[in-house]
C-alpha cells in the first residue's frame, strides 16, 4: 500500500467502519471526513472511491452539489453570514463589511495564512434572533458591531471554539404563544403505550378520524399516506423525518428539536409501529449541526428505557430504531424525493414521480416522509384520540399550526394557533403595528398586502409550512422580491432547464431594474418568466420561484415603477463603454471608434 493510502487508511478507516463501508452513507462519511480534515482533499476522494467501489466522479459530484462540502481549504475558521431578507433588514450587510474590513478580506476569499474565510449562506433558521452567522457550523445570533469585534479578536488569537464565551452560542426558543402541542406535558412512553393498546390498525383509524394533514406545507392527509405505505406487499419499509427546514423564515422545527425532541422521537416510533417500519431516519439540516450530539444522547436514553430498539416496551416483535443523517446545505433537499436521494448518498435532485415514496422510496422500499411538526403532533392524537383532534381548528384544517414569525415586529418567535386564525390577529399578537405586507410560507409562499390581513391561516385559505415574515410600511418590496429571486437562483439544483435558466434570467432582469435600466419590456418579461417557471419546472422549487416577484408586481407595483427608465428598452450595459479597452489598446479615440455617434 502506498504511503498516501496508508495515511488515508489511518484517517478514514475509523469513519468507514462506523458506517459499515456502506456507499449509501456517503454523505455522512464525507461529513465526518471534512470535520476531521477541515475539507475533503483529493487523496481522501481517491481512497473513498477505492474502498466504497464508487466512481471518482460520483463522489466529486456529491461534494460539488452541497454548499457545505469543500474540496479545498476554507480556513481554520469558516464564517458564513446568514443572508435571508430578515437578516438584511437587521443590518447583516454592514456587519459583514465590518468583519471583512477587520481582516482585509474579500467576500469568499480564504486568508493567505489559512486562518479563515468569510462568506454568506442562505437562511440559517435563526430569523427570530438575527442577524446571525455560522462559525464552523455553530450559530452565533443577535449580532452587533460589538459582537463582530469580539469574534474578530477571538479569531486573531486563534482561540478554539470550545473556549469562546458560551453566550455567543446561545440560541433561544422564543416561544411566544402556546396551544395544545407546546403547552401539554408528556411523559416519555405515554403516547406510545396508548398506540400499542390501540394496535397498528386502531392507531391508524384514529389518525384517519382526526383528518390530520401534514404540516410540511403540501397538507396531504397523514393517515392516508400511512395506510398506502402499510398496504404495500413489500415488508421492508422506512419512516423518514424531514428536518431540513430550509424555507427562509422558518425555524419551528429548530425549536421542536431543541426542546420537544422526545415528542418527535415518540411520534416517529408510533408511525413506525403503524406502517410496519423497523427503521426511522431523521434528515437534519446542516445548519442544525450544533444539535447533533444532544439528539444522539436523547436517542440513546430512549434505547436504555426500551422506547427504541428491539421488543419496545416488551411488545414482542415491535422493533424500531432511529438514525440521524446530516444534510450538507441544499434547500432543494426539503423536497421529499430529493431528500431521499440525499439519504442514499447522492446529489439531492428531485425524482420523477410516479412512483411515489410510499411505494418506492428510500433504497427503493416503501417510505413515509413526514416533517418534524407532523410527527410531534402524532403523540397528541395517540393520547387524546382522533375525534378530539378533529374538534380543533376548522373542518378542512384540523388541529393547530406552529408559526415562525420574524421581521418588523416587537416579539418575533414561535406562535401556536388553531387553524382559522386571521392574519390581523397574528400581527396584533406579535406587535407588528405598521405592517405593509406579510410573506406567508417563506420565499415559496404567498405575499399578502394590507387589504388581505383578514384572511385565515388554513389549507382552504392561506396555506403555509409555518413561516410568516412581516414587512413594515418603510420596506421596499422590490428588494424583498429581489432577495428571494437570488435565493432561488442559488438553490436551484440545475436538473431542469426552466428552473436553471429561468431563475438566472429573473435575477438578471431584477438586477437590471435595480441599476436603473429597466423598462416596460422587463416588466412583461418577469410575468412571462413566472408563467414559464410555474408550469414547466420539474419540482416545487422552480414552480414557486417566480411567485414572490409576481405577487409583489401585482400588489406593490410602485416599488418597481419608480426604478424604470422612460424608454421602451434600455440595454443592461453601456455598449460604447465596453469598447474603452479596445480604444486604449489601438490608441484610437476618433468618432468612428465610438458607438452611437455620427461623423
């Protein structure tokens, strides 16, 4: 064995053994390799390709797909400023510039001594306590000039993260309003015992009686999804918890995992019991890496209490356990088939459907994918019954909804309401006195103007995955839409042409308008692109990418109109200025060397 392979073996074999040298665990192997080496060097890729019997190009494609994998050194300290629109509203741009100036660095540049790199990333799930940044995947919230200076000094002294002041890493729950989920105490195992008393069919009947719909945004009836998976002939089935809440403005799953993880785990175990799955997988977004150890510890405690593992609670044959798989920075992995691809160690590109995951999901087996809030609320139905849960909310939207509220309000945080609550009531409760607009459902959601604040949060009216961003009457809705457009362009997986090209074109047009070169032509193009994206894109990312632009065009048109040039068409750049270098090289500056002039 060569010296390189010998060194690679020493570093990588313990990681590979932990994952049984299974290529389906490539994502986790790469993550741990990077945590060990700070990046993923070529020699590591060579060794992994040999041991896992994978093409070198396949491993490189995975590294290249995910924003949090690095194929070259990124510095001992990797700083990523959250660049969601709410972070911008709270001043992240000035703070980013301050840190760059302190180190005389350009954004994205790695310091010459290898000490650090500073860049931006999409929403980190800290919108209620921003501006925020990640340092080596650990969040620092409530940034101020003083905190930036403090961080700079710690980095200059090369202080290990373990010795940084603990208050820098404080992440608060900010629970502002509780309803049945957040206010109900649960003894570990209580809901699970009730589900076992009912039996798989009995628990499924309670789920269907509740008319409980998934809380991920699509709102598919949970009991029907479970039943479809349970009824498959294939005996190997999987339960997946989608904890990849990458939608800008959403952070409810962060709070549930931080303070209500036992409910999530118990809900997963009940779901596994009903559908006949022996394994549950949690797909945890990379931005929540800081929670991993505490979640693993909680799972181990449940195993010792016989709430996970074999013969759970003495029930012969009831075997179920949970693994946590980390993401690596890809918004599109919130889509369930892209998430499954990522779980299998591949780039997270959405699959063509049908077949659907309930029949052909993880490793080709029947798979139920539910999000964190959905699984936490399963315990309520087990404890209290389907009829009780159906009595909450509205006829078509039963139960309660967790809302992540941020932006221009006095009390950002988590609010739990019964479905049917009006937007106006939410704004009053969170202290949003001068709201001009509300973005419901994150960047992919719906923008509501003031005259629509009487509408209700419900699947039959305003559906939402849980984000609610408030914009005061001093905000520029054009810049809000532009921020969302750049988010979608950055997060497009590139699989389909309409999304890959369309999101770029939309950003270019918005940038052109921002630079004062927009005309009525560009406005028409924005509408045309929205139509194209919504009808021709492969998955929900592309289908919703034009929505914030289209909504703000319709409801806040003056924000666009005041930037328009008074011409039918204006080039996005100065053609004559583009020839300046050529004129200098040829030593010509006569009339014929210029465009748009006459002899």
